[in-house]
C-alpha cells in the first residue's frame, strides 16, 4: 500500500481525535485528559511493537536517532497539552484547522532544515492553507 493510503487514514483518525477529545474533555482538566490519552497511546503503541516482535530492535537504535525521537516526543507532548487546552476553551471546528496550520509550518521547516524541495505547487498549497487558517481563525 502507498503512503497516500496511510496519510488518508491518518487524516480520518486525526479528525476523529478532535471530535472525541472535545467530547471527552468536558468538565475534565485538559492536562489530565492529555495524560489519560497518552497512557492509552503508550499501551497501544508498545502493544503493537511487542505483537510484531520488533521490540528486540530497540537496542540497535542509535543515540542520534534516540535523541531526535525523544525530542519529537517532547514536541508531541507539548502540542497535545496546548491542543487539549485550546479544545477545552474553543470550538473544535476552529481549533482543529488552526492546529493543522502545522502542515504549513512543516513544509517550511522541511525546506529549511531537511532541504526538501519547495516546488511551486507545494508553495501555492501552503499559501492557500495559510489563507484558510486565517479565515478560520477570524471566523465568529
């Protein structure tokens, strides 16, 4: 299966995440809600790794990779903390699209840090996503 198939599934489940989280954080501290969600993800992810038998590969992960995976985990944790608080305070239909402005930031950072090629169609798409984010942010 191609990357596109998995990317579409990711988008579907990310959308469900926003809706289910908005329902779940009613009358719950957003940090506590993030912690509960994180435990579920932790058990789920390690369950998959153990079931696949790939846990034995943990020792072969380089320090370099481990460092960046840990940094990525910290960034994810901060993102989730802020996302859940925003969901608690705002409407999911406003919060989620603004959160997804991360797509534009990823395109920019991928070009700057990873030296990925920024083509004209990608740049136009990023501009359109930025415009959409601004429209959503200013919507009442």
